[in-house]
């Protein structure tokens, strides 16, 4: 644990990581840019090469990569205490805001304009999923050798079909694709497995234990971005435990996109629906615990992970499957739409994101505004 400049105090970590947690709208690309500006260019705490290696290592690990990067950078500049303070500062601002919004949108009798805003923003979520998947394709496609392109397409197709059909069991497909590619690449030594993950199924009861289990799966299995775990979370929160309706789940995903900080915060809305504020806090704590543990326990080995051919081989299979899963997540999300005007909003969002290349947050806000107008005009929401 070294840096290229003098280490900051914990108050500095709290202030700087808290600032990123407050203004980090837009998901991982924004978080990475803000962390690079802070740690590399402005403060010189990390070298450019160190930062790039950290990004690569975080992308090889399960869990929300930008959250792990934020925690890792804080660990590099101020040790374990810095990691704990940086994690809290990065996560808490978005958590507070999303719980406040969850209380508004999930109230027993919310105002009509709130219902409209939620229905409008939720209608755009499927387009956001496609946009997120498209942004991940070029780098992943470029990673593979020419001979592995057919396998890349097969893994992506498997992930897409699994996300669209078997929801909660998607993780098994991701692990299987990673394992197949690990076996195919002959340079991998079979005696040293790379990533040991439990085969996670769903818990059998619907109390706090089930909520913690769902949150753990969210935090431990979100390869490639928060949208990977949407089918898994939807299957548990909507179909199995009935904590949310389909429309409310769309609202939860939209809230995770428009609030600052990690998009995995969607799980806090699920927790709030299941058990109030305490449930939201529990879900968030459990979901982010794996990322914190990866850094505290394995931070010194991130450079080894980044160079490990076995880890890269596993990701060569699991990564395309995760990207396919993000595309596939659009299917169950779109199936939750109930009103004809919502499909119009979805089409408009797709044009804004995929053709005009507008940002996710402005697009969701415009979709929410459209829904508000429909609701106030007397339309069905």
C-alpha cells in the first residue's frame, strides 16, 4: 500500500470521497473519471499505471466494480481506516437519497404526479439496460482473440436468454460460461482455481434472512455492472417474495439510475419495500460488504489478480455472458409495462439513448416528466 504523494488524513478522505458520492451521477464511467481526476491528476496519490491496474483488477472481480475501485483507492491512500471511511462516504449520500425517494414512491397513497413520474421513468428502464449493454460490448469484444469470437457470441447469447427467462438462476449461467472458457484456454493450470463462488440459490423464507440473502447475491455477483443482477433481483423481489409489484420494481431500478453513487443501490429500495428503513439499510450494508471485504483482504494482491491468466480466462467467458444478461434484462423489464403510453415513452427513451446518445439521468428525468404530464392530464398510471 503505497502512493506517489503524502497520505491524506481521514478527514480529507471523508470530504473527497463524500463529494464523489454526492455528485457521482451517471454510474461507473462518472465514478471512474472522478476518482482518476482526484487520485491521479489532482492529488497524485496514485500513478496512472497503478490506477489502470486497479480498474482492471476490479473488473475481474465479482461485485460493483466502481464501488470496489473507490474503496481500493481509499485503501491505497489511507489504509484500512481509509477504506472504511471512503466506502461510507462514497455510498451513504446516494443511500440517504434513494431511501427518501423510496419512501415517497412506495407510500401507501402517493400523490398522482408521483405515480405518473414513477410510471414514466420506469417505462424507460428497458432502454437504459440496452444502452448499458451496448457500452460494454466494444471493450469486451476487443479483448478476445479472433478464434474466440464464436464463443463470445455463444456466451453472450446464453446470458441474454438466461436473463430473459430464468432470472434468479442467471448466476449459474455466468459461472458456467466462465468455467467453460477457463477449461478451453489451455494455458490455464487446472490445479489453481481462480474465483471460488458459492452456487447461490434463493433462500426459502421471506423474512430478513431472505432479504440479506438477496442483497448478498446482488453484491457478490454483479459482473459487468448493476444491470446484471436485475433479473435475479426481480425474480426474488417481485415473483418469489412479492415485496414489490412489477411497476414498483421498475421504479426501484429507475431510482438506482438517477441517484448518485453506485447503481446497485437499487437493492436499498427492495429492502425498504420488504422491511422499511431498517430493511433498506440492511440490504445496502450486505450488498456492499463483499466489495469492502475484497479490498481489505485482497487489496495487496490486486496486481496479481490483474496479471493472472486464469482470472482473465474466467472473465473471457463470464464477461460476455454478463453483457448478454444486461441486454436480456430488458425483456422482463419491458414486460412489466402496462399502459400504451408507456411504450411510447420507452421508444422515445431508446431514441434519446441509442440514437441521439443523450445521458441516462436526463433521459430518465424526461421520461418521469412525461409520466407526470400524463397523470395530471387524467391518463391511467
